[in-house]
C-alpha cells in the first residue's frame, strides 16, 4: 500500500482515463509526490463514477455528472492511500465526499475500483438529495453514491423526526428497508444538552423509506406514549418532505350532555399534491351516528374547500320544548374559496347553510348565531376598485323570523382615483348601488354617486392640515316600510332623492421631545366639518343603525357607519393623542369631544353621546410593557356628570406559557328607542399556569352581568355564567395532549346545557389531533 498524501495538502486526481494524470495537476491545485509503483490513474476506472480529489478538507462544488454522463464524486481527507493488489483507494481522517446534493462525512472511506462499492465507517453522516441525514457506524455506498447496507443507524428527516434501526438495506429499487425500527419527532436531548426519553414514538417491525416519493411506510406499527404501548397503527405512512399521505387519523373522544359519549375517527385521502379528502364518522351513545367530509383543492387560479356534515336525528320543534320531537335529516354545509384570474380580477365566495338553528351548537361545530353566505367579484389596480357582490344571512336565533333577515343582491361599488391632482389635492370618484330584499319586511334599493377631494399639507410650523370637500347624490326606492318596527329606520315609501355636500378642515400639530428616558409625542387635533341640512329621516336606514360615539369614529367625517345616514350641520371636534416610547414600554392615550354649532340632531337617539350640542367625552389608553403586560381601556363619559356610558377593558399579564387575561365591557347608554343598541355588561376571563416544564392547567369563563334594570327582556340577577372551561394539558416539542371540561349554562332547543369532556392529543409531524 502506498501513501498518496497526508495532512491538508493537495491530493492527486483519480481520473477516469490515464491521460488525466499525465496532463498535469488540475486547475487550482498543486502536484503531489509521485507514488512508488503503479498509479491508480494508470488503471481503468469504474465506468459509473469519477472521483475527483480536492484541496483542503472541503471538496469544491462539483457538477453531479460530467459531459460523458458519469457521476462525479468530489472528496477531501487528511490521508489518502492506495492498495494496488486489491485495487482499493482508502481515505482517512475528516473524509468528505460530495456529489450534487448528496454528501458523506466519515472517519474512513474505502473505494473498490473493481466493484465500485464505497464503504464509509466511523461516525458516518450521509445526506441524500432531499436533505435527510443518515447517521451510522457503517454505511455501504453504491457506485451511484446511494446508501446500501447499514448497521445501527439513525435517519434524521429534513422536515423533522428521526428513524432508528438495528439494520438497514437499500433495495434494488432505491428504497431503504429498516428492521426493528422506531420513529419519533421528539428531541432526544434537552436544550441544556442532557439526554431525555421521547414523549412518544412509533415502533415497527419493518419500515420502508422511499427517497424518490419522499415516503416512509410502517409495517406492524404501534404508538408508544411515555413508554407505554397504547394504540396499533395499521397502514401508517408519513412523508419526509412535510407533505401528507393517505391514512387513518387518531380518533377523538368526547362526552357531552346532548349526545353522550362521542367517538370520532377520520380517514385522510391524498389524491395529489393539490387536492385531498378527509372523511369522518361520529358515534354517540345518546344520538344517531353522523358523518362528515372535507374536500380541498388548490387550482392554478386559486383554492377552495367544501365541508359537509350529515345525520338523521330528533330535535325540538320550538324553543319552549313543549312540542313533540321530530326525526329528520340534519346537516351543515360550509364552502369557501378564492380565485385570482389576473393580477387585477379575483372572485371570492363563501357558503354557510345549516338544516336548522340548533344543529351547529348541539354537535359543537360552531356557536355562531348567524351564518353569512357571500360572493364577490373584485377588480383592483393602482387607481381603481370595482366590486360586485351578494350577501345572504341565515339566522340561528330561535325567536327570530328568517323572513325578516335581509338579502343584499346585488351590491356594487366602484371607485376611481384620478392621476392628476385638482388644485393640488387628490380626487376620488365613487358609484355605489345596493338592493335589500326580505320575504317578510321592507325592501329597499339604493344608488348614489360621490366625488371627494382631499388636500394634505404640512406647514412651516409643523402642523398637518387636511382640507376635504365632498358632494354626493342619492336615489332610493322602498316599499312595505310599515313592516319595519323602528320608525326612524323606515324612511318614506316610494322614490326618494337627496343631495349631500360636505366641507372639512382637519389640523394636527405634533410636538416631540424627551420624557422619562424615552420619547414622547403630544398631538393636539382640531377638526371642523360643515354639511347643509339633509333629508335623513325621509331615507330608509339599512346600514347605519349601530351608531355610538367611540374613539374610533370621533374624527370621522360621518360618525354613522354605512351610507344611509349622514351627519349634517356644523361641528367642531377637538382632542389630542399622546404617546410615550422607551425601551420595553409603550403608552398611548387618546381623548376628545365634539361641539355642534346648530340645534340638536333628531337622527341621533338619546344615549349615543351625539344627540345634544356637546357630545360625550371618549378616549382610549393602551399600555405595553416588555411583552408581559398589554392593557387597553376604552371609555365614554357622560358630558354632564362624567358617568361611564361605555367602559371596556382588555388586559393580558404574563408570558405565552403562564398568563392571565381579562375582558370587561359595560354599555350604560339607556337607549330605549331602537332595538340595536341595548345596554349590556359582560365579563371574560382566562388563565394558564405552567408547571413541571411541560404541564399546565388552564381555565376560562364568560359571564353575563346584565340585569333587568339594564335589559327588561332578561331574567338575570346580574350574574349569569354563559360558558366556563377548565383543563390540564401537556405540551413539549413533539406532543400535545390534554383533558378539557366545559360547562354550558344556556340551552338552545336540543342543544342542552350541561357538561362536555374532551380528551385530545396531537403528535408533531403526524398531523394527529
């Protein structure tokens, strides 16, 4: 055996033909001492691969194949030797082999030029074309640089997860077969570097890894949780590229007051990389079985999904439960999607339909009290926007007539922003139309055209001045107006028209400076808005009913939501914003009020904070401290006695693992003239406490604090729990499991009040829940 080189010096070129060695050193490398005896370059190389040596310890980026179609393998090592008798080249010490995306690192590598077999041993790490890594004491590589026989190996998948096996063999078709294998997505060491047992693993008699399809198939597999074998997993397979494969999902277990014990299982079918189907079955002890399915499809232009539930069960025929039960088909359909046809044109749609008003709540699918379906065609470019839409709503409230719920079809909106400024300001044109249809109730059609001009300037003293002018013309048609209960919403029947003109000046003057080791910005603001008298009450009100003075609409040109009501007259709005920023701390405060120059407005109900010349005072305060404290307080104070007409608090204290949240809302507006603005008071609270590294306990609750003095329709004494939840959970890097108890305190038809228990777990990389 003859030594060909040592240390980090340049290695000779082991070429595919004798001429390569006689032509001198490769480009960018030096020469080495000529070996005694026969040079490997003078012998015929294997036709399948060409091995190219390199300078130093890292081989260069080498094309995977040369012009002759032969695989090229670049390598580097500390020591290289050649056994002429056996025709074996041996590399030792920090050996690195690379071909395209494949690479091998090992203590020692020997290459038989006769057979083309490459044997790597000693802390071997083999990386395949998908980025998956094989760690082993010994790996046999073929002449195509593929792994062959392996012993005591660990396969680390690129997308996470590890496969360990006593033995492995690469089959003729390229698959790798592992015997007595175990798989887990859990880390086997702690962040501090200490060994730890995986929370879960899958053990199997045989595992087949297909690198071409990026798939791992298990045979005779069982799931072990904390070392205990708990569940057989027949036909289990996973993908190493993070994708999903067809197979059964781990079932869910639940108990509820309405349905008894529930066991559900799902089967996932992957038809292609862009479409799949999940079919689920549900068995109950107190209800007939139910099935569901979800289809998902990613197309060239967009994506959509369709989800459906179906069963045949009994339900109450009315909310009082005095009628007999009916057994009938029941179900739910939810479909949505979006398609982008061109960079400008898109179509968005959503359909939500339930067979009856209690199906979703009874089977714990959703707690919504209304289902909205819509379709919208949009075109958006740099200076224009177009929308053609339709909306329909299904009410799930037991005592509300579906015929009184409106359908909006069609709803059209077009806006155009002119490129050329007018008098230095920007101009936006808008055209809008809407048709409201009810089976039992008022029908309304509307169309308007608007032009708006804005000029924004910064003065030499730093004031930000915005001047706005707007004109609009409306035309309405309505019928059966008397069917609307609130008189101020009806408008006059038949054809109605109105013209609107508005002018406004808004001045902001920010002052910045240092304060408490940070930077503060104090910005006083004054706005003047003037609008001639408008025939508001002659026009039906469909989209501007939920009027309430808040910090968010204090400086709006029109404090009404929607278009059907326009605040007329002249008013001055004044207030300020204050902000403090320092490392780890951020504080923001807004406070303001408005003053009307003319008489009171009849279009504002008493209690909204806007019905008199001087409005109520509104404000908001936000505090953030080192991502540990988040606090928001919104309020409205009565202008006469500073009583809180709106008091809303949202606060979070803690980290992502241990925290407490509280939300409180009280609306004390004393509005009795319209049904949309009732008083209410509620409390929401949630907390989670972590312990023992991975365990936590959590709880939450929603409480109605509204009493009969605030809402005569309620029988509450001022404290009525709506829903509470309590649970315990375990979560580490690869496993999430928990037990949750929930209690509902309100019945809705056959969705009974009572307790619900649920046991769940989720395994990383397997998608089980």
